[in-house]
C-alpha cells in the first residue's frame, strides 16, 4: 500500500510538471530522464548518499554502505560492500581505474577496480570526504586526501608504505573537497582553501559569506571548471575564483600563486550543487516555500537553473522545477549535482531518485516545437539540421503540418505547403487531393498540383477540372490555359464543355476554352472557327503557329473585319501560301478592304501589284485621296490617261496638275494652277521645277493684269528670271500691293548675287594660287632616274648599260621618261615639248622639266 501511494504521488507530481511546461512558452535548455534499471532496484531498498561520474561509468554510494558501479543506463556492473553505514564520498581518478571511498564509521578505502587493494584504514572519527589524485594511476602520483576533523594527505613512499601529513585542521569538519591537477580545494566551517600540491603551499582562503547557516545542513559545493578556475556555491552565494601566477617581483614570502574572484553574486535559493556549462553555470537549488493555508514552510521541488554569470550579478537563462521522488522529505544536504564533462550530462542525486539532465539536441528542439504546434518552425529546423536529426523525418513533420493546417481550416496555406512538402511523391499528392476533395476544397489545391515530374493520374486533373466547370468558368479557363494538354484526357473535357454550352451557347469563356482544348487536340479548324466568331486576338497566332493558311482562304474577309492591319500583314508575309490574286478574289465585294490590302502591298513593293495599279487609282480616289498623289508619283505602271480621266472627273486639281506635267503638258498644268487654284506661289514653284523659259513667259503674261500675282512674282523670280522683263510689262498706273517691298527685295537679291559671285571669285583665285604654288614646289623637286626606268617609247632602259657612252634623256613632270631621239622634233611655231602619253590620254600636256645629257 505504501508503494502504491508513493507511485500515485509521483504520477501526480509528473502531471503537475507537465502542466507547467505546457503553460510555458519558453523552450527548456535541458531534457530530463530518470536513471532507471538497476538504480530503481537499489533505491527501492536503500537510499543514495553520494555519487561520482566518470565518462565510462557511474559510482553510486548508499546509506547502507554499498558502492555500485553502473553503466550510463543505470545497469549494475559491480557491487562493493564497504561499510554497514552511510558512504560519505566516492572519488575516481581520471583513468577510472582507481576509486577512493569513505564512510560515516571512519573507514577509508583506496583500491584498483581491476586489481588488488591499495589502502584500507579505519579512523576514530567519521570521514566526510576523500579525493584521489587525478593521475593516481601513475606511480609518481600515488596520493589522496581524506577529511574529517582535519585534512590529511596520504602519499606512498618508496618502500610502498603510506605516509600521512596534516594539510589543515582546527576549523571544524572538512565537508567538501575537489582535486584538479596540482590544486586541491576544500571547504570547512570557516571557508574554502586552495592548496598547491607541488609547492606544498596553501594559496588562499575564501571566507564563508553567511555564517548563520549550519555547514552540515547547507554544505559547500565546489567545482573546477578548468585547471585554474574554481566555482564555489555556498548558501545563496556563488563565487568564481581564478588562480593566477604571481609576478616574481611580488613573491617575497608569498605563495607563487594567488586567487582572484572574477565574479560574485547571490542566487535566489540555497545551492545544493553547481557545475559549468560552456561559459554558463548549472545550479541545483534547494527550494523552501510558504504554504498559504498552513502558513508554514515546506520543501518544494528542487530547481535546476542555467545562469549566465556577470561580474557582480547573473542572468537567468532557464529554470526547471524537478520532480524527484520524496522531495518533500529532503534537505539541502540530501541533493548532489554531478556532471560528465565529456558529454555535458548532469546527474541530480537525491536519496530516492537519480535524474539525468542533458542538453537538448535538435530532435528535442523539434519535439518541443511540435508539442507547441509550431509546425512551420519545426519543419524549418528539420531542414536546416537534416544531417543531425535521428528521430524525425522532414516528410513526417511536413505531413503533420499539413494535417494541422487542414484541421484549422487554413486550406489555402495547407495546399501551398503541399508543393514544398510532398515534392515529387506522386502517391502522397494523390492522397492529399482526395482528402481535399472529401472536405470540398479541390479548388484550394489546384494551383499547386505538379504538372511534370511527377505527373499524377489523369483522373486527378480531370476531377479538378470538372469541379471548376461546375462552379467557376473563369477558374476552369485559367486551369486549361495553364495546364499542359497531355495531363488529362482531352476528349473527356471537350465533351463536358460542349454539354455545358448546350445550356449557355453564347458563353464567351466556355467558347474560348473550347477553342483552346481543340488546339491541344490539334483540331485547328474548329478552334479557328470559334476564335473568328469570338474575334479573339489569338487567332493570328494560331494561324501562324499551326500553319493554318489553307484553312483561312475562304475566311479572309472575316479576318480583315476583325483586324485589317494584322490580317494584311499576315497575308503579305505569306504570299507563297495565299496568292495576291486569291486575296483579291475573296475581297471582290469589299473594295475598301481591297484598298487596304493593295496599299500595304504597294508600300512593300511598287511592282508586285502591277496588274492592280489601274484599279488602285479608283480605290485611292474613293477611300484614301491623301495617298493618291504619292501613289501616282511612285508607280511606274499606272496608266496616265486613265488616271487623268479619273482625276478630271473628280476635280482633283493637284493630281491633275501632276499628271499633266508628267505627260509633258506643262502649260496646261500651269494654267490649271493659275485658274483653278489661284495659287501664285504654287505656280512659281511649278515653273521652278520645270525650269522652262516659256513657262515663265506664260506665267508672266497670265499675271500681268493681276496685281497680287505680280507681287508674288516680284518676290520670287529674282533668281530665275530677269525681273526687268516683268517690270517693263507692268502698266503705268497699276496699283501693286507692297511694290516697294518687292523692289527692295529684288535689289537685295541682286546685291546678294553680286556678293556671292565676288566671294566665289576670291575663293577661286586663292585656291588657284595655292595650287600653283604647290605645283611649282613639286616640279622643283628632283626625280630619280636609274637602271629600272624605261623609255616610254622604245621600252628600253633610259640609261645605257655602259656608263661611258654618251646619252640624252628627257623627263617630264608627269614622270614619264624618253630618250631624246625617241621624241618627235618640236616645230618652230611651238618649241615646247609635251609628253606623248599624257597628251594622248587628254590628261593635259606635261612640259619637259629635265634634259639629261652626257
């Protein structure tokens, strides 16, 4: 019954702990589990009194004087019966081969775990502590210390005898000791001392802060962080001490080392154990709370805190209340904190329980996130650490995330996450699609379905298309447009669309979608008919892409009615597929469309539409008169008589004038300008273009009795006709508007012509003089004559092979050379000789510049 009651209490405590964790939103830094197996069996009959930890095993001491060696799972590997009373402390060297044990009845044993006993003695007082040298395995380090009322150092002498010496006494019981390297730290009633084993000197004394606390009830906790850093936890005080070397100049009679307290602060509760964790501290605290109902103190659950020490204070990183068995009955001295440096494992030891705390790994972090329903963060953490996680799979976390989103009703987000989580797993995709169908959310998942690698079963895509077709034509059209046609059975969807069109035959969205489906099915004829009916912009792209020119020969009018510009461009780009003649036949009843087609054809090539140039005259006259005159100017195949007739009939004066001038009837053209247009400027411009004196004469005669025309002539003909001819013919007394200004302009024009002539003359003279000087300089230069030069007449070398022979050579400025005897004898009237070659080629005579004789 007692055991059952205890189990009930434990389960209640655990449930309380779990509820507190659920309420906490901050993730714990450590995870906890009870050390079970053999430990459970031991603590059912006995109680733990102390424990020490090695990287390879654990050593547990009990109140009944037993020492158990355990593996890290708590299984018993060895058992030692040391004493009938409480084991106070167990010490192991670094190799794990030697162990020291002390008990309440004064027994001390130091022995090898794998060979014979080394030391065994019983003292006359309880021995509270024992510590073997960290390197006890070495023959030179056979040392250990024990502590009761005094601290004794035992050393094995050269004759294998143990010699003891007192390191300290007189300040009460020694209750805690830690040995690291060459330094031993211990605590008695007055404070903490550090002893250097090599120099046999005590380095320092760190006094106890709160002397009101009983040292046996609130013992000191010591821990070496490294070989020179000691951590002290006593009462509520924490001190971090650093052992430093003293400078030689400061030695005198002082120890070679000294201690500096680098950090000191107060904790919230009483400290039962302390250990390092990187640059932080793990503190086991004994907690007392006051009951509101009973108004008395009671023992609460111990706490394990991770704190960040600062110089004079600390920052709490995490704090966990631990549910250990029978915590209500425990005192501060009943708890111990041991740790394994290699694996960052922390063992919380109490009389009835041993709890292991370890740093949480990535799997634990993901567990916590999943427990808090933070699925997205859990998924991200798993992806980042996928090589390190052992208990979780990214896919499982992702599926749990999708399920969570679906349960919350966030269907769009769940569907979007499917794309990333399901990846290329077709079976999972199909499962999720059916699940979304069951909850009526197929539309939500449709945008994210894979469309290649993987490709799902056609039925999946058809099911979604049918869902949209029943309720959302626009969404259906979007899917058809975005999805490749080979994802589903096209004929099934075509038939479904046609069934819907029976109910709504004019629905543009369905018609357009049906055309796209026909296109996927390569049924381009039906698709083209629908596009033309809808006047859809993609009709030209469809024709080009699938080469449907044979299908549109009878649909040219429809295409041009839809978009004449694009239609004409397409027809002209593909003349080899649809001939000009065929286009003109199709447009026979639509002359305005014929004009658009022929006009673009003429702009591309003036000769291709030659047979239709006569027709084009009428078309331009009817639909596009501004382009008639440019057409008449550019066309070389246009029948001028027919064009003149049409322009006469329609009274197109400008076009008629152009045609008359082109046919050589300039006088009639000029007359029309004067009589029909009454535009003297245009008449003058026309006369200038023709540059015909008779036309100027006709223009003057026509204008002589019209003062405004005379003014126009006086202002413009000064550079083409002598103004005197016009002025002499003006009748006396005729009033001419702006005559004075016109005469001034004539004089100014004349003066300008004189100035231009004089300027040109000066430039010509300067250029002539410059060129003459250049020619003179050139002719003054010597000309090389050697054996390679030949006579241009006899073609033999101009210089004789025998230099002693007399010779005579004539060299012209044009650099042609002749023997003198090869040149004709100059006449008496023109004694100057010229180069025969240059004279013959009319390059201008070159006079002889050099005559060489010998």
